[in-house]
C-alpha cells in the first residue's frame, strides 16, 4: 500500500514538473467523486471484524482443534458399543479325533439344511491406568486448542491493522485529491490573469500558452489523484471483507496519539510481551509440546484396561441364552522396532522448535515496538517540516503572483512557485500518512485493540 502511494505521488510530481506543448481547452475541472455515504474508521473496523473471511478461517481452525482435543479425551472415558445380528447358514461339522463323544462316528456330517441364529451384544471398555500417556496426550491437545484460540486473536489484530492502514491510505489519497484541486484552482486563476495581461499587451502570448499547458497538467494531476483515491477505496473494501460499490467517501478523521507513544521503550516492550496474542500463542504451543513429550515418554510403560461383554444369542427370539464375560488386561510394550524412541525424539525436536520460536518472537516484538516509535517520531518531525515548507511556499507563490502582476516576474517563476506549493502539500499528506500508519503499527505491536 505504501508502495502504491509513493508511485502515485511520484507520478503527481512528475506531471506537475512537465510542460505539455499541446494546447489544452479552457474546460472546467472534473467533478468530485460522488459519494452516497461517509465511512469512518470505527465502521470499517466493525465491518472487517464481522465479514473478513480470514477471521472465519481462523475460527474454523479453532473449532477443528477443539474437536481434536475432544477426540483425544474420549480415550479416557468409558466406551460402550452395541451390536445386533442375524445369520442363517448350514451347521455342518467334522468331529475331531479324540474329542467329543467316544461313541460318536468320526464321519463328517454334511447337509444343505440351514439354521437361523439371532444375536445381540454389548461391549464395554475402560482404560484404568497407563502411567499418564493418554491423559498427557489429552492435556497437550487441550492446550493446543487454547493456543489456536490465541491464533484467532492474532488474526483479529492483523485484520484491524490491515483495515487501519487501508483506511488511512485512502484518507491520504483523498487529501491528495484536495491538493490537486487546490493546484487546479490556482492554475485556473493564473490562466484568467494571464489572459487579461496578454490581451492588454503587457505580457507576451507565450505566457498564455504556458498557462494553458500548466492548467492542463493540473487537470491530469487531479484525474490521476481521483483514480488513486478510487483504487484506495476498493482496497479498503477488500480489507473489510465485504462486497459493495466504492461509491462512498471517507470521514476526515485522524489517528489520535497512542497512549505511551512517547514513553519509555522498555515499558512498552514489557507490555507487548505480556499482551501480544502471538506471544501467548507460542507459550501455549510450547506447553503443548512439553505435554506431548511426557506422553511419548510414558509410552514405554504398561497399559491396564478392563472390558466386558454381555451377549444374548440363539436360533430364535424365544430360544436364546445370555452370557457375560469380563477381562482385565495388562499390555506391555516389549519390542516396537524403535517406534517409541523415534516419537520421543520427534517430540523433543518439536519442543526445541517451540522454545526457539518464543525467543524469536521476543526479539521481533522489541523490533516492532522500536520501529513504530521511531516511525511516529520521524513522522512528527516530517509534518513540522512540511508545514513550514507549505507556509513558505505559499508566501513564495503570493510574491510570485504579485511580481508577475507588476510585470517584473516571469511565467516560469510563477509556475515554479505553484509547483513548490503542490509539492509541499503532497509532502505534508505523505508525512501525515506515515504518522497514522506508524500509530497503527504501534497499536498492533503492543497487542492493543484500540
């Protein structure tokens, strides 16, 4: 966005310094962009927080993480499954030697006669103890879901920042339209004065040609500024996540000073480290990896489970018999082909990465705060300098207009003075834009919402 603004500003300044040789018509300046609604920053932020698809994506990821944590928790709770079946088939068999009735024939009995079998069964399972493997796995998943909730806050902060930058980018483009309109109005005034002087014979006709060329250049500059403003409004609509026409205008509001922007940097850095959702997210992710490592190490211990089966089966509904069985099982991992050790190493590596990310984020937070504070300080100084330049360039233009009216100044001197006013006006707009974006950056760097 900054690059687009600088390119538009460069085109504006180059167009003002050019002097087209073609004669421009004495037409009226283009009309202002029609606006059916005035949009302020609060409304833009509110719309972005409701409609931006990136926020829906982050919330969807949170819902997924919560669901995964609940799935892991399910392994700690009792499991009860029911089933019912009906089967019909033959009941042929071959007696085993040495088994069954000694007087029975060993010849196989074969028949195509089929029989029915009805059955119903309930199976219950419950993990009793596994030395913390499952519960640590659940805790890790739960903390990971909490970290994902902080990711939603990270997305919200980024959306707010993008919306603020887009809003004040459009605001600066709107101010550039004002600078261009002022320049065109001055060129119209100069053209009228030069016409009178040329018709009176006190100035050469080339001055009139130059005045018309300067007026045409100012018209082109205004057209370019209005086009840049339209693009900036479309970009703001995209940042808000809505689909609507750009037939609206922006309120002439400023970004007020951020509390503490002139304070001690260490105080701001400490606030950012405690409030930034990125930092909270990484701390929770590190905690989740620690629990995952505990769970992996606990895999080397036995698992104790209890299960039971209740069944009722028979050849018909009125000819069934029930049975019950219970099992207490102890499962001990003996040889797993190194899989457990591999999972432990993987968890150790992921924990090391999480710790490194926390350290990296701490450094990034300090850089973000410092950059924002320096940007605010530099923008304030630039605004003061631009104000001074604009005041002096307007005095220069006033003197140049007087000198030209008195016949002691040239049309070139008048044009240079007008260019200086336009340039100073554009520099002030750019300095204000830098101040507003630096304040938006500081709000984001500190983890504040407003």
